[in-house]
C-alpha cells in the first residue's frame, strides 16, 4: 500500500486526510497535508526540532496533540514542520509516544495560504480500517 495525503476545502477551513500502512507514516502524512496548505517547504533542510512526548490513550488524541503542536510552532515560535518521526517509548515509559517535528524558520518557506488556527475535535478520526491507517480532521483557518 502506498501512503499519501490531501486537503480539501471544508466549511471555515480545510479537511485533512492521510493514509499509510503504519500509524507513524499516517501521522507524518497528516502533518505534511496540514503544512502544505499554507507553506511550500520545497527542499527546506531542518535546522532545529522539537519533541512531543505524548501519553494519550487514544490514537485520535495523539493526532490532535501533534497537529496542535505543528500549528503552535508556526504561531508562537515562527517555525514550520518539514519532517516528522515517531518512536514508541519502552520500559519505564511504556505507552508513551515520542514525536519529533523537524522545523525551519517561517521566513525560509513560501507562504501559499493562511496559517491554520485550530484543529476541530468533532469528526476527527485516526485509526486502522481494512488494514490501512487513515486520518481525517477538519482544520479552521
């Protein structure tokens, strides 16, 4: 199965959809779809990263955490996520997920649309269906 993403217009914003064979790849695709709606990152090479450690009990809550952080990075830190990596924690921190957003300064990318304001919790879906991980989320812009 291939992986991919898209964003389509939705009332007051966009609907982000992503799919992949693994949860980690699908999460990365969702972030990429979100970013592509407001920035053309081209071949930007990350010069910094932030780590999100999440102990959320549901996959939907993890997706919400990561997309919220991607939006926060743009608004508060003037950084854009250009790559995502996900690692499950083990041993004493079992159940936690570590997500690393590799970032670049906003000034180094081309703006192509308005920066998202918030992720809507309503209608958020993230899970495995028919052997494929799928994400769907509405985003206010």
